[in-house]
C-alpha cells in the first residue's frame, strides 16, 4: 500500500466523491437513477473493505483498489450475498468505470487500473424473453374497473405502459406537462442518461388518458411540470413498487377465473414492455422503429427480441424458402438390376 498523502490525494474517498459528482453527474450528465445505481455498488465495495479487509472507508486508499481485492469482492458478492452473475457483472462495470476515471486523473495508477479493467465478466444465462399473448394482454388491460377512480387509474397506467413500451420508472416520472393532448396525443418519456423520446399514443389509449385527465384533480401546490401524472394518496408520485402492486392486484384476479393465465410467468412491468416489443415485431414492424420506441441506444440491444421470437424466425424462413427437392422420386423397387445387386450383397 502506498503512503497516504496528508492532503488526501491518495484517499479513495476523495476520488469516489469526485467520480459520482463531477464525473457522472457533471461531465457525463447521467440520470439520478443511474448515479444511484453506481452509488449502491460503491457502498457495497466500501462495506466489503470495512467488514472483510478491516479497512475503514475513510482510510481506504486508491492503492488498496487492486485486481486481487476486486476479484475477492466479486467472489464475496456471489458467495456471501447470493448475487447472480448478472449482478456481479453490473458491480464490476461500475468498478471498471471508476478505474478508467482514476487512470486519467491519477496516471500513477494507470497500470493498476488496466489490470482491473482486464477482469472478464462472467457468462450469464440468456435473457428470459417471456411475454404475454395478445389475448392475455387484452384481458389484463380490461381487468381494472373504470367505474371507480382507482380502477380507471390502473387501466390508464397499464394501457400507457403497454402502448409506449416504457420502462416502469419512465411511467413513474411522467408529469401532466409531458402529455400533449392535441391529436395525435404524444407522451414525452424521460429515459436513461437524461434522454427524452416522444411516443404517440394509439386512439384507444388516448381516449382513456383524456378521460383520466378530465376526472383527475390537479395538485394544488405545483405546476403541471411537477404534477405527477399518476399519483397515490395525497398526490404522492407513484413508485415502481406501486405499479408492481397494481399488477399484483389484477393478475391473481385473472388467474382465479382462468388458472392457465400466463402460466409460469411472473407478470412484471418489464414483461409488459417486452410484450409490446414482441407484438410489434410479430406484426412486421421494422426493428429500427422498435428500437426508437424502446429508447435503446443501439439496435443490437433490440435484436434480442428478434432472436427470441421463434415464430418470426419460422415465418421468415418460410417466406424465403425455395423448394429444391424433386416433387417425386423414382421407385427404386422397380429397378430389377438394383434388386439383384442387393440380394447378392446381403448373402
């Protein structure tokens, strides 16, 4: 371990703080949710150093963050905390990002950072691309009772979630100012990395949302740019957990009437997003348009939907198939010379 600079130049805490505030928030302009994810990974790393290495966070130096300790931390995540390989890889990605940052800010740690960056991610299982059928999705959207205020709200949330293929956090973050009510109705979604995208709503969803807005009481203390579109009691903003609870209320109700509904599937908000993408793909919509709807930065991320859809593969192969096989083959039993040869060969 190198000696600690009296001014704190070698202390990891100083650089971790600058990494979160100056670099991620300032230079890269990442969203609050993304920065929170980085922060949680760093808190786990500091916890491991405190509990396993007996190094208090305030005394941790950059020299302590070497390849051997990072690998030990990753093993601890899996062995002690029961984290999956995917979660391990996410924590490793954060540490690598910090290593790249310190390599530039503190060049004397370049070799140490390079060894950390070279750590390989673990292979993970292919993503589960389970999704609802059209009939299952239709039944779910019709399950809430629009005659009640909560039922109307639930129906609009689920319909908007499906129609926009939005991430659940994007739905939670919607304010009333994010809805353009003119025809066609457009929703402005605030995605990852402070990006925004505008998604038109189909007429049935637009009519539902219009009815919801007409009946909804605006928040008396804020403007439209801070008034949550979907709220709980006392105008509090609905959370991801709140939307998950909405599904937990309506899916079991469907299964009580139809035990085979979405058999074996945990119906989450992300399943609805995935369902919309798969339905568009099966309808022949270009992958580029699906990418834009989902808010993916790269079409390669969207391609997992195409790889998962075996029915689309079958249809594409059938459309491209050319029959090269003769319609009828000669009857070899009529070839007397061949029959004589076979009789002789088998003696």
